[in-house]
C-alpha cells in the first residue's frame, strides 16, 4: 500500500490541491495528515473541508489547537494575529449554516494526538507533545528512547524542515531529505520529518510531502511546485492576515 504522509498545510489550499494531484499521479491511495491544517494561510475553510472528506486521519497540530482552544504564550505576534483571523473564519454561527458547525466540530473533536498503524507511529511534533520539535540529534535521541520497541518508524511534521534521523549502532545519523539513496524503511529505526505542504521553511518554496510503501519498504520525498504568487495575492487581499505570511512563501522560510 502506498500512503501519502502530509503535514503543516496551514490553510494553503492551492499548495494542497497541487500536492493532491501529485499524490494521485504517484498512485498513493491514502492520505495521512500530521496536523496544522490551519494558521498563516488564506483558506482555512477549504483545507478543513478537504481534510474531513479525503484524509484517512488528521492529527492535531499546535495551530489547530490554538484556533479552537487557547492561544499559548509562545506564539509570536504574527502567528497569533493569523490565529485570531483564522478563528473568525472558522467559528460557527447559525447564519453560516450547519456545515460551519460540522467543520468546527471536526477541528475540536476529531483530530488525534498520535496514531499508530502497524509498526509506524505518526505524531505532529513528538509522541509526547505537539509543541515539541525533533530538531537535532539530542532531541531525536530522547524520542527514540521513549518509542516502544515495536515501532520501527516515527513520522512527524511541525518544524517544516524535511529531514531523517536514523538510529544506528554508531549512534544517531542525520540525513538530508534529498540524500541520493535513502535507506529502506525497517532497515533501521527512523524518525522521518515529512516537511510542510503549505509553508516550507528549508529555503525551497515547493510543497513537500512523503510517500511510504509498506510492501517495498521504500519512502520517497516529493517536492511539488504550486502557484505561490496566487497565494501571495490571496493573503494580501485578507485585511486581517499579516503580510509576512505571504513573503515567506516566496523564499520558503
Ligand atoms: Fe506548522
């Protein structure tokens, strides 16, 4: 079975549509989403609607949590402003119809913290918290230590940086996502960061996601071009959204 693992869409519907076209072309039949459907981008309703209809499961990211529940202190002013704008777009009211209630209910109640499928574990940040990052060898070591022995592969998002951490007898190795020959799944225990669909931060503006194939044990990173300038225009057209959210898409930062 070929499964697409996507994360951090951040209300970028145009990037999501391009990624879904690519997923179809790659022959993946299921989509697992690791969270942060919303925040930053101009199309939260459209993205949540796709998640409700098309994704096998969606995890709760810190931005999904901030929109539906409480804004945590660590959000910077730009992220916080985006959250307030997004909350206004998503909060249900009788005038916007019953679908707005279903959408809000999905965001509040249907997102999961962690999902295990066979020997694969899926989390937004780490299995312990959607705020924590696996952002280096030290953090990866801590996370490997808490994984139960039957888990061979942990897939995460949150940092928006595609990278692989490999547990070897010599210690933990960090592999760039574009390493020419990535190891096979289950050869080592691995933490795979799938990157971000809607707001890449590794200097490459193309959307990023991963396909895993549990029969061949291959996993591949996909980079997908989308119409960044159209999303920039859409963000500029929304009075309550910070302009920084647009600029950073051009540079992928
Ligand atoms: Fe995110």
